[in-house]
C-alpha cells in the first residue's frame, strides 16, 4: 500500500516536471506539428484526388485504391484489416498509421533520461532514502505513460476534428465508433513503449547510453517484425506449406505485431492482443523496477 | 552507552578488484554524535552509502535501527542523509522540492516541515529559487535542511560544513549540537577540531579498514595524558617526573610539556593540578593546557 501511495506522489511530481520540461514540450510540439502537417497534406491530397476523379467522370470509389495500397504497406496486406479501415478518412488514417509508427521514437525522446539523468547526478539519492525503488520506477514510468496518453489523445482529437470538419460523409456517430478503436490502439502501443523506455533508463547512469539502448531495442524490435512479416509472406506463397517458422514466430515478441492484431474488427482476436500489449507494458515496467532495485544508486 | 543505532558487522564492499571497505565492524550507540574520519579514499562515503542502502555490501551485515537498509522503504522517515556528491533535483524550486521530499518521508504537514527546515538553515527566502540558481554554500544548506527535516532519529551527514562560510558553519555545528541526545548523528569531516569538539566518539578508517574506534576520550587518551604550553621560565622537569602517578614527562624545544599518567594512578586532574602548582611556584609562565592528544595527532598517528 505504501508503494502505491508513494508511486502516486512520485507520479504527481514527475508529471509536473514533464509538463514544464522544455524538451518534453518541444517533443510534444513537434509531434503535434507533424501530425497537423500530415492531416493537412493527407486531406489536401484526398480532396485533389476526389476532384480529379469527379472531373474525369470516374466513381469516387476509385480513390480507395491508393488508400488500400497505403494500408497494405503497413498492415501485412491483410484483406480483413484493410477492409475494416478503408472507410476511415484519409487524414485520420495517415495520422494514425504514421503516428503509431513514429510513436516509439517519440516516447524514447520523451523519457530516456527520466531515471538515468538522476542516477548520473545522484539526485535519486534524495528520493531513495525516503521511498522504495519500486515506487520511484513506477511513479516515473506512470508519469511518462500519462504524457504519452496526453500526446496521443491530442493528436487523435485533432485528426478526428479535422476529418469531421472537412469530410461531409464522416459522421459524428462514425467518429465516435472509430475513435476508441484507433485511439486505444495507439495508447496501448504507447504504454508498452513507455515501459520499455523506463526500463532502458534504469539500466545506465548515462542518459546518452540509455537513449542508445532504447533506440537499439526499438531497431531490434523493428527488424524482428520485418523478419517475421517476411517469413509470413514467404509462407503464404503458392507451393509453400507447413507451420510457421521460428523467424515468423519472432513476431510474437514484437509489440507492434500485437498492436496490429488488436486492430482487427473481431473482438475475439483484438481483445487478447490488447491484453498482451498491456502485458508488454507490465513486463517492461517490472523489468524497470527489478533493475532499479538491483543496482547501486 | 545505549543500544547501537548503526551497526556494521564484517562489512566489505568491492568495486571490481578494488576493496573500498574490508571487513569493517562498527557500532554507533543511539543518541550519540559520532565522527567518521579518514583520508580521501578511506571508505567513509562508501560506509555512508551502505548505511543509506544506496549500495549493497559484498559481504557482511548492515543494520540501521535494527533494519536492513536495503529493504524497500525501511529508512522512510527514520533516516535523514546529506549525501556528499549528490546534486539537488533541479525540476522543482527549493520549497516545493522540500515539500515533495517531506511528503515522501511520510511527514504529516509536509509544507510546514519544509518551511521549518529552511528556517533552521536560515534560507527561508530561497523558497521559490530553483536549485541550479543556488550558490554552492546555499545548495549545501538546502541539502542539510532536507536531511534534518522532520527530526529523523538517525542523521547521516557527509562533510556538512564543507564549502560553508564560517558563520553558517558555526550555525550548522550548533544545529548538530542541539540534536545531541535526540538523534543519532554520524558525521564525516576532514575538519578534525570540529569533530573533536562535536562528537562523543569516532571511527577512523584508512584504505577501507577500520583502524580505530571508540569514545573521544579513548581516542585522544584524554585520561592518560596532558600537555602544558610554557612561554617562559625553567621547567622543573625532574621534580615533575618524580610526582606520584607520572609515568613520563618531556619538554619540547617549542615549550610544550607533555606528561603521561600511569595507568590506574588516580584522577589525571589531580596530577595536572600538582604539575601546574610546581610550574607556577618555579615562576614558569603557562599559556595553555590541554588534556590528551588532539584528535588530529591521533588520526595522523594511525593513518
């Protein structure tokens, strides 16, 4: 119980710190600016495309083709998944897909020094005499997760708001139905990445090394995801049979694999994947707590 | 002496091949002020860090108020510490920072505790100042304030007066004096006269080993030796040597008369008085009297 109370005290102080930190504010601004730019660009391109198709007398459904190509590039060319997202306005879709792709790097930039910088200056000693290291790691991890939540929420509200204002056929009811699915999916991957960043930050006294570790881990996860997707594609070719190879199974260790799974419209497939993503967040946070408890302050 | 508040039993700490502490056994009685003395690299800060639970001992047992300091939250509200080389967290101004630390210590009125602590170190005006804007001395005082906040039963101060101007250093010494009997203080300092005046006892470390520990009287042989500074006149050295209870008497060229008292020869004060009477009767001018060796002499002899 004491750990929970102390975690909340640390969380409140860290959140206050994060929201006043120039670097965090800069990263938030960059993310929002990039998202806004993406929304405007995607909206502009979609509008031009629609105008062009209409002037050529072609059905507007022809617009679905570039959208499908874009989705196929990010979602394993999975027909079910692409069909479930094809009606999403371009601005929302592009922000969601690119945001999800770059979120890991943003989270790393937001939180790489949350613990490591305080280990370097030893200022953590003022806190470590007063509370458990578990409370310190949890409080800092939760604060990072809260900043990520805020970031993702702002970006999604912005893109949905833009789509509601500019796409006549995108109704409020449709937006309300779609928002929890896309927002929740990004939040889940964001939480897992917040856990990973907190873990990497506890592993080194040097913030630069902590950031390097974090980016290396992200790169390794990205490569593992690529290898897994490649192996799946090879297995899906005609004449290939047998079960999944170990390369394909490598994808099970990658949070983004489960993030994609969690996007499926079938709740029986999406919910377990969402829980696994939460499991990743919990696993990384447990690792951060264990690392901080084991190390010298 | 009462029960020990701080205990190290055969404690060793290795950093790779380097032995920072080597089988140190030490206990500090509750309610006393103890000094931790030794040259640079002797293991003082390592001892502090082990007592605070910042480091895990390679071997041996560490206990603070009977608790393992590595146990999560064991020292909460029980120990105040002034770390030597830790930078104050920079993300909150001094007042909010101390309030945050008081809250983490579990103090009932954290803001009130923070204000009282800042008043103790005469820094009330620094409430809204961010720590990076403080001078070295002011930052040190804020660190002392957080260590004393809430009157913890154990206070560990690593070089508390280093970098402070003489007036503030005297105030900090006064603070430590006032805590005598209310808390157990372990103070590390290179200022040996300061420790001699302040401490009930001390432990002397050298190259990771405990070379001597005891009460200040034991360390300075206060009951076994006295020194008299002579300014002018012929010292009746043979007569002094012949006094009952005097084991040895010697006179240095700078006029320092050292007299060693035989073990079990009664109160050294009686022999000191007899010696002074002899000197004054012989017309010798005396400018100073000191009992025992200085702590500095003792430390220099054993390290």
